[in-house]
C-alpha cells in the first residue's frame, strides 16, 4: 500500500534534522510542518471530491468547508444524501424521502469528523486537547510514535505518527454513547502534497460498538478515496443553510 510520496519523505527529513530522542513538542512541530497546518489554516474554503467504498458499492461524494461550516453530499442508491452544519445547527436530508432532520450528539460529531482534512492533531491547542507521548511501537512494520489525545469531554483518541515522515498513519478511539461502547479506527495512506498541504488520498475506517460488531452485531466502516482537493474556491453560504422543509 502506498502510504507516503517521496517528496513528503524528503521534506520530513529536512524538517526533523537528526531526529534522536525527540520530545513531544518537537514531534508535534515536525508533524504540523510536514502536514502544512499553517497553509491549511489559511484556506478560506476547501472542496473535496472523491468516492466512498463500502463492500461492492461506490458512492461519489463532495465535501464543502468554509470556516466552521461544512456540507457533505453523496449518492446513496441513486438518491442524494446531504449532511450539513451551518456553524450552529446540523441537519440532514434523507436520501429516501427527502425529509429534513436535525443532527445532534454523535451524528453531528461524525459529520464534523468526516469533513476534517487535517486529522485529530490539527489545531489541537485551539480545541483544548491534551496530548501525551506514550512511546514508540510498530504499525504494519513501520516505527510510529503513539500519542494519546484527550478531548475536553474525556474522549480519548490514539494517534500514530510515522517516525520518519511524521504524517498520521492511524487514529483509534473508544467512546461510550447511551451506555454502549463504540470503537473506531481509521488508517491513512497515499499522502500527496496539494498546495503545500499533505493530504491522505486514501483512508479506511472500521468501527464497532453496542457490545458487539456495530449495532446488532454488525461491523461498520468503509474506504474513502479522495480524487481532488481545491482551496479557496467560491462557495455559496446557502449550501449550509437548513431548508425550510
């Protein structure tokens, strides 16, 4: 599996220097530099197009991001599904009957995560996350730094950074919702540079919960393949506004 482009490895080597016995602060600094967080933060808008794969089904999608606002569109069995957040309220258009419903709780959080380009460590200080370095380990034969990320609501996510390139290879979290424990793991690969920002063009998510494999004992997840990322293109605010009916 192609994880990292050659140019990213070269940039990471220069940024890291000797790389011996690095502190958490140095690791986070190298990660932010290679990921292009400064350039990502300066983007006024982001448009991401690609496809989601679950089993034998491919669903084209488009993500619109403008500040705190986001919109996710995808084809679901020939019908359009829309999930959006206008900065205050999250809503969804059902692909079955076109009805509009509000998103809240875990549904709203899932939508927010789906439209994040920088990963769990992007703007971690602004989001008041606590980060601890738990050491090194192996992930599929690659040496990785294991970081423990604790959010304000005490949800813990483990982030695994490549020790050579400093890109995020995996993140895994466990949380409790309505008495059920949910686990979610995402693996990132095929990093490419887009206008100074390192983007994982492939990601694979697996999740389970409710005391078994997903609800009713079924595993959930899928693969996301990004085909194009565009920065600073015009986006109409009307895309994020909840329809009247």
